[in-house]
C-alpha cells in the first residue's frame, strides 16, 4: 500500500536533503551512498542535486545480499586488503571537496549468520583504507549528511503480520 502523496513527500525529502542536508552549490560533486532498493530516492536526489547546479553526482550502490555473500565467501586476504582503486576514489572525493549523502536503510538482520571475525577483519581494513575520507568528514572539511529511508525489511520488522508490499 502506497501512502497518499508518497511520491510528492519523497520529492520533498530529496529537496530537503540536497538543499539543507548538504547544501548543494553550483560546481559541487555529490556522492550518494544508497541501497539498490532505494532507487527512486536515489534518482530524486540526483535530479535535485543537478537542478541545484551540481557538476557531478556519483551514486554508490549498496546491496545487503551481495555484501553478505562477499563477507561470507571472499578470501581472508581480500577482506583485509582494500583495492587501491577504492582508496584512490575516496581520496579523489576529498580532493574535490565532494559532498556526501549517506542513506541508511539496511536490513537489521542482513549479516545474520556471517562470522563476526570476518566482518571485523573487513571493517578494520576499510577503516584504515578510508581514513582520509573519515578524517575530512569528521573535521567537516566536506559537507555530509546521513539520512534514513525505510525499506521492505524494516517494514516487515515493524509490521510483521502485514504482507510485505503493504507493510512498506
């Protein structure tokens, strides 16, 4: 069941995020980190950012299922070593002063069954590799915001007795 005015409200949300959350200005690079099931919001954020004059909008898609498979099956040496191209990419964002929009909507049980040592190994490597980006973010050298978007998995948690399509 889609709420009345849902699309209109989603568009207002995207406008709020781009205008107030990261204050998109002409010439800015915008990085959106968002789950694949939030594609409608990603598209609206992209549109709003370009309408506000962004020079470039980069969408970094995430997928809980793909991430779980990676963490469950990738070789340990891959979990502990972040590819240089990913480090270079985030360093490029810092150099450009890219604004970051992180949309949180992950399934709270997405990594159920994954060995916590493997998750910790990857998180430690990621944290070290992305230190430049994290430091720039924490020092507010780049504009950033974290926002939430409810997905089907969250809706099922909140409304367990309702069909998935109606719960969302």
